[in-house]
C-alpha cells in the first residue's frame, strides 16, 4: 500500500472541559477528519453531537468532517447539515426504507458518501448499492456508545469485506472502521486494507484531552 491510512478523530470522545487543548492538538497533528456522531436516541439508544455544536466547530476549522448519521430518516438530517466537498457522510443501510434515494440525496451535497454496516448486518447488503457509494464504514462495535470492546467476529468481517470488494473489482472503494480502534487493532486492520480509522478513547482521547504521543503511535500503526 503506497498511501498511509487516515485518521478521523471522534469528537464524541473529547472532554468538553479540555476542548481548546484537544482541538489545538488535532490541528497540530494534521488530523484528516473530525468524526461527528449524530444520534437521535431512536436509531441508536443515545444522543450524539448537536447541530449547534457542529456549526460552531465548522466556523473554527477547515478540517474535513466525517458525519456518521445514526438517525432514523437521515434524509431530514441531510437537509440541515453544512456539508463541504471534502466531507464524508456515512448512512446506515437500516436507517432508511429507501437507501438508494438517501444515497442520491447525499451525493447532491457534493461530498463522499459511505454506507455504514452494523456488526450484525451482512455484507450482502452491499450488493445492490456498492457501485453508488464511495466507501464502506464498517462498525466494529454496536453503534451508539464509546468505549465498547470490539465484537468477536469484527476483524474477520473486515477481511471478508476487503475480499468482497477485490472480487468485485472495486479496490478503489474506501474502507473505514469505527469502534475499539486500538493501536494493535489499527495495525491489523491496516494490513487487511483499511484506509480510514476512527480514533476514540481506545487510542488518542484521554480524560484531559489527547493522550501524549498517541496520534504519533496511531500514525505509525497505519502507515
């Protein structure tokens, strides 16, 4: 692999009392994406980052956003979020009864569009839609909460996904992984062929901001 993996810092894991220090550290480390978990308490049993928070963040940085839409009826959300060409929007297959229409609506915003796959969702869901998305966001934990252990079969599922894309001649499709991305897990997933890593409490975020040398360690694991 010629290109190094990219990091998407999970802002849900950032302690708001240390936000300035956290944000400065992310900027200094040239983080590629800010991962924004948008949750409605229905599709997943938690509430995520609010739109006012996201809008305020947008005013302070040019770092691209990685929207993870864990909401029912994501089309409504697409109408009100601020999206730029270098952003990513991940849409869960199960979150909408008309996944193709939702993908089309997301593409109209001019950004990359990924389909998100839950741990219990089969890769076969991708068969009819993979040609219409830019990548796959593979959830390594059940979505909704930070700090969970990786589900036992998630690593094998990442291998299965990579093999599926290669067999379809779709090596250009990006694979993002989200959930319990430790340094060791990141290294193993990079070897499989993952290109984008959501970094949370398992790697870079601590109680008082970014853990010392953690971003450098993660970068070293995903070269």
